C-alpha cells in the first residue's frame, strides 16, 4: 500500500513512524514533512490545503491511502476532493469538520444529541453578548466561534474580563473567527482527552491522554499548543470512558449521520470530569498534538490497520490490541515560545539517543541543512517514551531529554505530575 500523510509536525512524525512499522506499508510520502520525518519517509512539497493539488499528487504517485493530520486541510474540504477523486482517505468531510471549525455548530449538535456540555449562548452582536454576561455572571468562558489556532478561548474570572474579551473578539482580535462569539458556563473538574475512531457509523475508542497546556512548571504562564502529554489518563477510568462514549460520542455521531454529515476519521473529545460525570469541553477533528505521539507509541503498527478500517467503513469488526503500558512525551520548545522565538539554532546529540519501540524523538519544528538539524518552530522536539509504568516511561523520556544538546531550547520537568502525585 502506498500511503500519503499530510502535515509537518510531531503528530505527523508519530503517524509516519507507526505506519512505517506495518508491513502493509510499501511506500510512505509525507507532505510537507520535517527533518525527522525525512529520516524515515520521502517528503514532498505542495499546498496541502488545496484539494486539487493533493488529488493530483496522489494520482501521480499511485497513492492508495491518504491520512490527513491537521485541521486546516480538513476544514478546507481536502478530504471531500480526495473522495470525489476516488481515493481512500482518513479524515472527515468539510461539513463534519465543523465539529472543530465552529463552536456554535458543535453546541447545537450537542443539544440535539442531549450530550452533557456547558450551558451556552451564541452571539453575533457585542451588546447582546455583554447582556448575557451581566445576567449570568463570572467566572465564564468567552470563545471565538471559528478556528483561532487554540487562542480564541478566554476564561474570564470577572465580568469586566469577559466584557473586555467580547470587545476584543468583535473588534477583530481573532479575525473572522470572532465574528460570532460563544459564551459558556465555566466548568470545574479535571480535563482529559478521549480519542475515538469513527467510520461514519461505528465508533472505536483508541486511547486517552492528558496534556499540559501552560508553558511553565506547575501549570503556570501562558497557554501553548501543549508542552507534554501522557497516555492513558488515569482520571478516565473504564466507567467514565464508557459514560463518555454512551452519553457524548455515540449520540453526537448519530446526529451527524442523521443530518447527512456522517463523521469519518479520528474524533478528539476534550472532556471535563467531575464527580464521575464527563462533560464535553470541545471536539477536535484530528489527533491532538502532542497527544498523538503517546497514542502512536502505544498502538504501534496496528494504528494503520485501525485508520484503514475507519476509512473503509469496517470499524464494526476492528478491535484494539492493548498492551498494559504507559507513554509520555516531553515537548522541547524554542526559548521565548509561545511568544516570539529565534529560528535556526542547531540541535546536537540526537544521533546518540535510542530509537526503538519504547524510545523515540519525534520532530515537530525542525529542518535539515548541511547535515545539521536546525530548530525552525516554536515546539521543536517531542521526546517520547513508553514503559510498564508512567514513572518508567517518564524516566526514559527525561534521560533522552538530558542527552539533547540544544542550549536555545527549554522544556517542563514536571510532565505527568498530576498522574504521579
Ligand atoms: P477549547 O479551545 O474549547 O478546548 O478551550 C481551551 C481550553 O479552555 C480547554 O482545554 C479548557 O481548559 C478551557 N475551557 C474551555 N471551555 C471551558 C469551559 N466551559 N469551562 C472550563 N474550562 C473551559
Ligand atoms: N494538544 C492540544 C491539541 O492538539 O489541540
């Protein structure tokens, strides 16, 4: 099978790494890829948000299966164009990708599915939004409706903060994403993510994870795309996972199918858990990054079989072969991230690190130049390890981190603290 993966981050390196281990994979191309991906697969450069360009490339290269990593091509309808061209694709249609691309769409689907989530109002007018805040009080959560690279959510501890956030959003701080604003009840509890494969009809849970969104140790400082993650998430016990599947995931997938937008791909359910009750915080229509890295480390080669079964509508007969293991990933980022940071510093020592089924450094923002590996992104490396216990996985990951010679980088020493406390 010839496989094309779209994307360039640590998520796509981890997907490529798992796919390559499966003997079904004859040839793997990743577009655009990065320096780490180039060590295990061919990389190609074209516009991955242009469905026509992706379809042409796939046809010219005799691709049998396309796996779409990030949300932008999904929201741009790339999966639809590829299916029209008769290609097998892993990833939802543009219509179904609205579960991530529009928060008010998701809230409305959850209402129709009776899925537990935060109470909300949605507004296209600042005065009405402010009136809602004055009526319901703080804390409250103000969200830009559209895709805002993870930055369009303001947790407002006071009414004044919420009003400022409303002014910012309608003032264009998040561009078109803020033309509509959702205001939600603030939910308390512990957050965890559940990853579910969906083939339009059948669902299959493939693992849970918790990430660390804040840049600083002890969960302090500004939000990031994620500074580390581990799987499984202890808070998502078998009972709570079953409730999340029965009360949230299955009913919303049923509503999507009934409305003529069957969902196919991976569904990332961000959950808030309190007193044994999971409630939906958000859906994403792709694997999390860096959550994918720990999931792929645990699933290995079977990840390809499972994604193929989802794409072919055969999930009803699929099952996950679980090892009783734990995985963790530590993100190494460029100094200054998530603010401005320098590009081009050299990373040394990577060739001294182990690479096997329990140890892997996935590249997120790197480029190869003259035989050197250069940092070219904010989040640069995802140092990932597996073990029989989370502590063992964590010790392995930090031993690798300590072997990376990159003075311009930084990382959190406390990834996994919540699960180990
Ligand atoms: P989202 O982009 O919707 O995932 O929001 C980003 C983060 O904001 C989530 O991961 C939560 O930590 C937090 N958050 C979002 N909505 C709520 C809510 N209704 N109550 C509490 N925290 C929330
Ligand atoms: N790590 C969070 C995300 O991928 O959305």
